[in-house]
């Protein structure tokens, strides 16, 4: 028999479960039995520490037919055992496998959130396979949540699904804690130790990979730094050399430049201090769903340079809180970075608008309430 108050939230990797941990806490207070499901990982510990049941099932992020079939059968077994009222997945592979397994086991409410799409930047056979997997995910889901207007348009315009879709609020699945992401005293003390008052500092936060536009970013910065020696570029994030390496020439520029600092993964208040110590956030990614780092940067009063892609174009308004340029365009990226240095009046305008524009649309309690209202709408009354 189905447990009318049991909900399984699923993601491909354990780290992604942090996106819905606090939502699980709130839903538990509303009387729901919440379960987290993902590949094994130490990030699940924080959810288990909150007293939730966790189900670790290995899922490959990339196509692996044999392993995917094994994962699917494990998910079918879990859903038959748990009898949830709803399965709500996010991230591509968890969406495909969980929606198929939930459909086969007749879970009544099957929800998938598309936080980003891979196929728009893929080519050839890979693109066709990715489009097929997204179509299967949609076919098996009863409800589809695109994270923003761009994702919704891509799903519709490429024939992935004809089902109705609903964007919650202004998009974004997480929202931002405006109190935590603020220039509070403790953060500013940390930032003071990082800041160089004589240098203009650009900040990037994300994976150090080709798809994030790192090749264009380091090449543009090299030119800029030759013209404006008192500039710095901080790269916060980790490399994924086996999955999506940057070019050899880009790595050489990073290694040789004294003004490019690769800082590895930084989290918590230390990361917020890096936002506070910077002058401009740069995010030249090729594709996104709804990039949280752009929201975080805006909350910390930073003007942003972003590419004209899903998510980023919904957070940044041209000339108001940042600059939007085409993706993969080193020349225009260089010009936008130069503009941030030379057009002080324009930069101050964007800086002054940044935080309010984020607070008005992506404040965390508003984003979460949109999800809870949606759950009330689609879940049968208990």
C-alpha cells in the first residue's frame, strides 16, 4: 500500500542532495516522511545527521549502458519496497532512471526538475541520445519543472515534450539566504585579508573545465593584464581533466601568470569572503540551467559578466546588474572585462543594483514557498 505522506527526493550524486536538504526538513515538519536517494558520498552524512533515511544507489553521470541497467533494477526494487507517494528527481541521470523506475512501479506522482540541459551544446549521435533520454524522462514523469524560461523553451522547441510545464517563481531551485550572503562584519574582516586595494579583481567560481568558458576567460585576461597590469583573476573550483579538460595553452597561461590564482574548491564563509574581496564576477559558461554562483555574486553586490545562455540571461539584465555577451567569444569577453575597469560610472550603477535585483526574485524563503505551494497543488490531499 502507498504511504500517502512518503516522498523520495533523488539526485545523481550526493553533493546535489544539498540542494534539497533544507526542503526535506521543512516538509518533515509538515508531516511528510522524506527520504534522500543518490549515489554514495560523504555529503549524504549531513542529511543522515538530520535524522532522514538515505538510500545510496550508484548512478553514473555519463552514459554507461550496463551500469545504468543495474542502477535501474535497483531503483525498481527500492520503489517497490518503499511504496512512495511521490518521487521527485533532479539532475539528468537520476531523472532518467528514477522516472522510468517510478513509472514501472506505478508511483502516483512523478516529478522531475530540469536544472539544465546538456543536448543543446552536444553534436551528432551524442546529441540525439541526450535528446532521447530527456524525452523518456518527460514521458515517464507526471509533472515537469524547468528551472527557467530558457530550459522550458529548449524542451518545447526541440520537441522533447508537449506536456505542460511549470516554472516555480522566477526559476531557480534553491534560492539564496540573503542574510548569509551579505557583507556582515565577520565576512568583511576575512575579505580585508584577501583584498588588494591597488588591484582590480575578477572572480570565477565553478568547475575549471572547457564548458565553463575557461579557455576564453584566461586568454581574455592575459590580454587585459598586459594592458592593465594591476588586475587579478581568481579561479575558485576544481579541475575535471578526465571529463572536460581545458586546453594545454590555457593551462600554460594559468601556470605562467602571477596574476591568475587557482584556489581549488572553497566553501562556506571563506567563499563568501572571496566574493566580498572581488570587484567583478565573470562566468563565461557555454551552458547552464540556473547558475547559483551568479546569484551568489549578485547578492554580494558584484556586477557580473555572463554569457547569453539559459539561466544567466534570466539573472542578469543587460547594463543594469551586469553585462551579457555571446558564449565562446574571447574578443567580446575581453571588451566586457575592460569595460568593467574603465567605465567606473557604469560599474557603480550595476554594483548598486546587484543585491536588490537578486533579493526581489531569488530570496530563499520565496523560492521554497513556491515549491511547497506546488506540492500542495499536485499531491493528493491526505
